[in-house]
C-alpha cells in the first residue's frame, strides 16, 4: 500500500466515489463499508476532505453517520490551536460546517444537492482537547427547493458544549 495519507491515493478504487459522495445513498454506503474497518472514521474524513479540501485541514473523523444524524470529531493538535492554546474559532466553524453539511447530505432524497447559505456560531467557552460536533437534520421534502436550518453542538471530551453553530442549507433538485 502507498505511504501517502491521501485516501484516494491509498485506495485508487475510491477515486470514482469523489464526485458521487454528495449523494446520500453513496455517502451512507461508503460509510457502511468503512465504519467497522480500523481507521474507517479517519478514512471517511479524508474522503470528505478530498471532496471539500478546506474541510480536510481539520482532519475530521466520522464517528457516526446515519440518515439525518452525524457525529464528527476533530482531534486536538497544534495546527488547529490559537495563541491561547485552545482550539481556534475558525477550526470550530470548519468542524460545524462539515458536520451540518454531511448531516444534510445524509438526509437528502436522491437527485438533490445542497449548499450552505448562512453559518453562525456562539462560542460558549474555550475549546480544549478533541472536539466532537453533533447534528440532526429535519425531514427533507424531495424535489423541493427550500432552505433548512440545523444546529450543531460542539462538545469537549468532558461533554461540555463549547460552541453552538446554526447553519442554513439550501437544498433543491440537482441540475446537470
């Protein structure tokens, strides 16, 4: 196996998934294949990071991915910290956007796509250590162009909410 940490390089067969991961069915099917594999959550995070490169900068690890429910962890490391040795505000925002986005994709009926239109964050306390974001999606109406609001709570290793994000996602029929 190649020494690269890039999931698409390490597993060339996954390359064809890159453009289809925005499909709920493909996303869930891929997760079902990876979730029990050693490092499967990290590998799934790498796939997402390749789909959306900026997301990859926080090295997300998927912990749970179900239809309309997602948990994603960002491990504490120097690259995501600020000058106060806590997790940087934008790293937390990145985690929130990734978590709400994967949640919305996991809940979308086939033939739809989504894009974020609004993201805001309340920072409730210094974020230290690994941070886990959790989000639930509302029921999505198939074929209808509409905005949906979701919330992601970000917790530290003690289970304390350190930040809360509110995201608005525009969903609608995919046009090719």
